[in-house]
DNA sequence: GCCAACGTTGGC
DNA sequence: GCCAACGTTGGC
């Protein structure tokens, strides 16, 4: 089993939005970065766990845990001409963008903020904490995962 | 293949 | 709103 971190702007999808859904699931569409795409498509497996991270908001940080609920499949929004994530160069026979479904496992008891995460040297190698890094889907090591959960 | 221009991300 | 950092595009 592997661990991951997924960023979401709460104005697009917050942890509370996810918690309010009947099946507490979301199709993680809209990823339009090749590195993130490769991680989604080639790295993630059903039942892997991921931190849910709020970005571009008042208190950026980790707010919950989700579980990968499907294998990767083509992101349907890339073929929808009226969709903001439409990609006219992607063809159904050879899809460029992929996604997985995720399901909420639980909210954390509190937000573990970006500021707090930066204060722990054992987390310094996380892409999340590296200056200028904008990756929205990234791996988390087992040691980092355990370390962050102990902060809760 | 180089690189300037541009668009996006995301913290502050 | 600002701006640093990064990815993508497209001319040459």
C-alpha cells in the first residue's frame, strides 16, 4: 500500500463538501499536469490512502484522509467541449488525462497547517514543502505519513 | 533545440 | 492583490 497527498481548493471541493455527499466520494477530475497525471494513472492503486489538503485558502493544510476507490480511468471532462477542463487535442482512443475516484475515510480532528508542517525537519523532503513546488498529486512516504498522523 | 512570452499555481 | 516559481507554447 502506498500513501499520497491530494490538493484541493476548498472553494472547488472542501473536505466538508466531500463529507456531505451520500457516498462521500469524488471523481478526482481536472488534473492537467503530466507529472500528476503519471502519478494518478501509474502509481495509485485501489485502497491506497491519501491526505486531503486544502490549498489557496485562509489556512492551507491537511484536513482529512481519503482512500483510492477506483483504478485510474480516462477523465471524461477532457472530451466535453463546454467544460473548463476540455482538451481538444486529447482523443478518446488515446486519452491524455486520467483520474481516480476517492472516498472520504475521515476528517482530521483539526487542520494540520502548512506552517506547522514546515516546522518538522523530518518532513522537509516532501514536495509540498519545497519552495515553488506546485504538484497537486504527490507521494508521501510511510515515515512522513506516520509523522503527520502523530501531529493530529 | 533554444528561449522568450505567457498562463497558472498557490503562499502570503 | 502581489509575486515567485514553474510548465507550456510557439517562433526561429
